[in-house]
C-alpha cells in the first residue's frame, strides 16, 4: 500500500493533468469553430474538414484520458489506487510514475498485450 504522502503526490499530479486537459478542451472547441470558415475553394474546404477530423480525434483521446484520470482519483479516494485490478497485487511506484492512471501491474499488462496480439486486436 502506498503511503499517504505518495497518494497525495499522485493525486496532485492527476489533478494537474485533469485541469490542463480541461483547459485544452475549451481551446480545442473554440479552435474548431474558428477554423470552420466557409470557403469557395474546394481545397480549402477539404483542408478544413481534415483539420476538424484530426482535432475531433485528438479530443476523443483527451476525453478518454479525462475519464481515466477521474477514475484514478476515485481509486485514490476509495483506497484502491496502486492495486492491480486483475491480480490484486501492488502496482510498482515506478509504473505509477510512468502512468498514474494505470489499473494493471506490469505482469498483468504484459499478459493483456500478449493476449491482444494473439487475438489480432
């Protein structure tokens, strides 16, 4: 189990990441509307659509990360942060440093990736 000091450390990191993503989210939405000017040039229209599609894809990824951060913060609050959801073992601090939203220890993550590779996912 992680010490209270370490849990507070991870909570601070996660809250900062969440705030940064929420700020970026507002900028992304305003950027999409600013970029979508009507143009009679088909190349400009195609470029604008491509930019919008790319921006929306990035926004989807950011939204998934926001959800994972909120879930990690909930795990800190309920005492399950740093515990692998598959095997119940402690997730190493080194792994949590690299990816504080993780829910799997390194061994379970390796097994998951190997299973996905075998199934062709």
